[in-house]
C-alpha cells in the first residue's frame, strides 16, 4: 500500500493524530520539516525555510523521498506526517518555482489524503512555527489547493477526541 498522508496547516493536531495511529500498531513517519528545522538551527550555516526556502525544500525532498521508500518496503499501512506535495505548497507560498521535478516526486502516495485544519485553541507559535494563526490558515488553504491540483482526493478530518479522529481516519481509509 502506498504511504498515507496526514497533512494540513500548522496547529491542527496532526502529530497527535499520528501518535494515536502509532499506538494502534500502524507504522508512522514523523514530520521531516520540524526535525530539519531543529537540526539546521543548531548549525552555524543551517538552512532554514525562512532564510533559504529552495535549499530547505531540497533537504525536505531528500528526507521525504527516503521516508516514502521505507514505507513502501513494509507490508503494513504506513502514515506520513506531511509529504512531498507539502513542499510544492510551501514553495508556491514562498513565491518559488515548483519545478517538474517536485511535481513528479509528489506522486506515489495513497490517493486519499487526510487533512487536519488548524485550530486556534491548540495553536502554539514557537521557533519551528514562527507565524501567527491567520498565516497557518492561509498555509492550510494552499495545501488543500496544491493537493487537489496534483490529483489527490482531499478528505477533511473532523474535530473530536484523538481516539475519535484516529478511528475516523481508519474507517475512511478503505471506503470508496
């Protein structure tokens, strides 16, 4: 099975949802960009999205491609916290060209993508998420538009308890 994407704007409970899926025994891959931001911020010449988005996108592409390859080697369903189409959306938001290389790399995931919308009650600004909530909502809309343009089916995950959200995703995963 192709990797299943959980995505959406910042502050939407994606990581919490993925942790719940992992607790149910599913293979889960963490968000690459937050890890990269943490690692790059520690380096004197670190590449960060707000200082060099194209170079940061390249780092994300390499890491996310590796996650996808690893997910495809497993026999159980695998969930990823964001994926290569997110890079396309962030490049668009940053006014950068989304080359055919990125668009082609954005293929190869499960056709149904689960979107979590930002929620102001849980939104926290921090060093890895330095923008206000209103910007998080704009990011979410760009993500939805990008995934739709790439041919993915966008499915909005309703709010509820973490357990309800995880069960909802699993139920909808195989519906047609």
